[in-house]
C-alpha cells in the first residue's frame, strides 16, 4: 500500500510539473482578460499537509513550484518525519493556526537533527511562511538548531517573512537564520518545549563586502563593516507573543550570535526575556553586532525571580520604552545586563579558538592578540574584543583560527532609556546600573540618555502592508490558478 501511495505521489508531481507551463499560460491569459497584472504567480495545493514516509506531499508541491509561486497546505493535523527542502522564493501558506497543524516527529540521532523546513532563499527572491501551527509530539529529544532554518544573502532589502504561525512546545528553536538575511518575524505565538529553546536564533555569519555577494564566515565581515542602525538591515521580531518557562530566562524570544543585527519590538513576553551571545561563548563565531529592544511588554508571575530582561553580551544597541510587571521583592536583579564575561567570570570561558593554553578563555588583561590593551585603569585590556559597547573592528579574515592581530573595536556605546517597572520610571533594576571590570557606565553604556542620531525603523515593517496583514489574519488559497 505504501508503495502505491509513493508511486501515486510521484505521478502526481510529475504530471503537475509537466503541466505547470500550460496552467501558467492559462492563468496569464485569464488574468489579462480580467484586468490582473501580467506575470501572476501560480498556486499549488499540496495533496495533504503530510511529509512522511510515502506521503511526501508538501515536498512534491514545493518541487513543482517556481520562484514567486504559492504552495498551499490544506487543513489537517499532519506528521513530518522528513524535512522539506526549499531552494526557491515561495510562499508556503496554511489555513491558519489550529487548522493546518504540523507535528514534529523527526528522529533525533543528534542535537543537530531537528529541522523540519530547510529554506535556502535565492538572491533577489522572497520567502514567506504563514498560517501554520507547528507542534512538538512530546516524544522527540531536544535539538539545538531550528525547526525552520532560513539561509541566503540579503544585500540592501529584506527577503523573508514568517508571520501568523504558532510554535507549540517544540523541542527545538522555532526559527534559525544563517548567511546574511534581513527580514521579518511577526504576529506569531508560542512557547518552547524546554527551557533552552527560543523563538528565534539569529545569525549573520557572512556579509556582502563587495555589496553583491555574501562571503566569509563567523560574522567577521559584519564586524568590519560600518554599523547600520534603525535600518532594513536586521532581523525584525515584532508583534509576537511568547511564553517562556517560570524562572527560565534561557527560553528567550531571541538569542543572537555571529554578527547578528536584531530588532525586538512590540512583543508581549511572559516569563521570558531577550538573549544574546558574545565572542566569548559561541566558538569561532563573533558576538552579536547590534541589538534593539523597544516597546515590549514583559510579564512575570508574582513569585517569579528575574535576573534580567535582556543581555548585551557584546556589541552595541539600544533599549527603550519597555514596560515590566514584576514583583521586585521576589527578585529583579537587572533590567538589562551588559556584562563582559571575560572580565566577570573568565575561568569559565573555554571556547576555541579564543581560549588560552590552559583551556580557558584568558582574562581581559591585554595578553591576547585581539584586545586593544590601552592601559585604561578601568580594566587592563580595554577595549576587549567585541565587549559590550564595541563597534566596527579590523577584519579577522573569516579563517579559523583568526589572525593574531588587534581587533581595534571602535567605541559604539549601548544606550538605555525611558523604561518602566510596574508603571514607574526605571532603567536599572534592584542591583542598579553598575560598571563591571571593563564595561563602564558613562563611557561604554549610557543610562537615561537616548542614542544621538538614532531613529527607529519604520513601523510596522514594510513587509507587512495592509493587504498582506489582512490575508495573513485569515489565510485562504489564492484563486487565480489552482492546481490539485
């Protein structure tokens, strides 16, 4: 029976592929007659929302599609054991949260085997994913990659949007990005399957140093480029709702790394925060580059202790107009942390290639080739490699190990202002806004002061648009060309 199902699926895909040119022509002619714009894309409806065993229906529909097409997933609760591979600029559209439900049943031979949708976005195309609920099946082990993985090259425009989905207790990060993408993740809902999973893990490892092609690795190219604040050149995470785990800040809505530029705005977070990685903690990958946190609402259980709502572990950014509801007596240590871990707990930093001969990340004391070691009395080694408040650096050539040259990071301070706790102005938390060994308030971080020259990017993000938002709220299959 399974053999027959597989054969039928292949036959369906073959016929669909061979006939798509005819349907495109019919759709184009009909469109001209009815006043549609020439060049309307095709719509392909999968036989079901399954992608497992002999029912690789979603993959078959993707294979039959071309750049600009829409692949529609019917309603139903469907199991995926095999990841869907996409190397086209498509729209993949379900029938809405609770209507099209994808069950993660992929086996986990290792922590890097949790991807269900692997998308490579060709340059100059756009990808959109909307109207689907992604569910953990309660039996799969933990993964540490991404249920949905996006990779590709953005140069000056955004080319992905993930909207109006639900991520329901997945034992994995919901979304992970690679390459150098800019885009939008909006109007999604969800909670993780375990305390270390995030909605978004953003990375910008490569960079278009020639303005055309994304090359290099580890975030070196991003760090060597001028900073672009309040611009299209970022991952925008906006208007989402995310429920973390009680007293588990690890289940943050965002965790950024490898030169990422990320903007987290207009979200509602319950028992959750906003994370990042520094150069000390991601192997050869560099720190996040830029992080904006604004107009978010943070909610906490009355008995829940809170260490911080956001952590700048490296790079620069802004945090403003955020509001927290929290019981300060239960514990509210910091509003935002800006700790340089190499000066705070250097004995625990053990990631290659930055570790020293003892196997530990060396103290920020000027003895490593990458630190500046200006002799500033606030901390030997200042300015430390990619520390909080750091900006553009020398190019470390995207090789591993990196060349033994000083990074010479520019000073690009973090600015924190106009935040509230329980309705009252506060930018610091119970511990106050303090300096650590090398990160100095009033130099590397400014509290209560807006960043000079900074203007937030357009809200809502241009990829939303009135028509796009309306169609995403109640997804329906486009009707101009319907293939079944």
